C-alpha cells in the first residue's frame, strides 16, 4: 500500500511540474509564430601585416648572419694554464707531444709516498700544480727527458740527459721522500 501511495504522489508531482510552467503566462504575450532568422555571417578579410617603416620595398629582408662581434658560447670562462716546459733538448719534441708529467723540471716535483715490496716498487709524486702521479721504474719524468731508473724505500733515482755544447750528457738526480717526525 505504501508503494502504491508513493507512486501516486510521484505521478501527481510530475504532472504539476509539467503543467505549471505552461499555465503561468502573462497577458499580452503571445508565443512567436515564426522562428527567428539566422543572422548572415560576415566574412572578415585576413589582417594584412604592414611593412616596417625602416624597410624598403624590394630590399632583402633576411637578416645577415655576421657573428664577428658576438661572444663564443662554447669558449671556456677559465683561461687554460700556460705550459711551463720548453721543447725537449735531445729529442726535439714539441710541448704538445709531451706528457703532463714531463712539463715541469725534475726539482719541482715532491715525493708524497713510496710503496716497496710488491711486484715492482711504485711512488707517488706531486707536481707544482698539485696533481699527483703514480710512477714506476722506466717511466719518463721532468722536462729534460728524465727516466726513472730505480725506486728504493726512501728515494727515486732519475737519469736526465741534457745538451752541453753539442754533447749529450747524463746526470743522475734523486728525489727524496721526506721523513716523518
């Protein structure tokens, strides 16, 4: 019974909802008899871009690609360090052919540590710029074609060759490991 009553109320509610707006009209208003005519679309011509005042008709409008006064975006901000070494006296190699460890004089290197007792002895030397190199016997070091001949527990022996009035002379130098206190 409740279900039937709820259906009845729903039907009445819908009926009033549909009839109520149609029944409330003011006097003097009549429904429009003809549908409204659509307004014809006005075609607007595309906008024409005006020519810049400084340009002339017929002049080439492509900008020039002159980069002479521009900064190179790929150039480093930091200037590269100048090479200290001179070309090798005995071999005549240029600075570009030398290794970084061969760009300083032998006396400028400091021995930071020596490892003895493995397959072969190795040492750590530091150049004046603070860069460290691990060296072994037979490697080249220094600007005068120094060759490491021997590494002991406290020293590194290097044989350098230099030009003395047309004669190539050899000189043995030692780099000593500083003692701890």
